[in-house]
């Protein structure tokens, strides 16, 4: 069992993202089945359309954003829960105002991330 404070964990920039950092709160070395990550996007930040080979379960902690999942666009805010199936194109645009922050749970399986064209 491990107990730490999130402020003590590194924040790594998301390479393809804009104004976005990721923290691994629980990684595969601690949780054998799932990883828990926190993403923080500055106002106006986001991530371009991409796919992952693993599903994502997300819980929005604060802020607002537009999220594209497949052919649908959703306006999300604190308290919303988001499910992104494996292989589904998705993207994020944080709204102005305060940072957009969410928790993301993914299975500890190999994950390939591919950028995709906005219309393809």
C-alpha cells in the first residue's frame, strides 16, 4: 500500500498537447490492473485528435472543456464522468477561466497512441 500527496508527484508535459501536464498518481508498479493519472490543462489548452488502444474512464475535478469522442462533441464540467472506448478518436479543448482537470483510469496494458486528422 502506498500513500502520497499528489503535489509531491512530478507533472510531465503532454508532448502533443497544448498547456497540458500529466501526473501518474498510481502506476503499473503499484497497481497491477489499472493506472490512475491526473491531467491538468491550462485555459485554452488541450490535446489534438488521437486514439489509444486502451479504454479511458475519466472524472472531471474542475473547470470546463469541450471533448470530442468519435463523431460527438460534449461540453463537460466538474462532476461529469466520461468513458472513451479503446480505439475511439478523441480530443480536448479547455475553456477559458480556470484550468480543466480530470482523473483518468486506464488498464495496465500496452497502449499505442496515434494522432489522427480532425476529419479522419
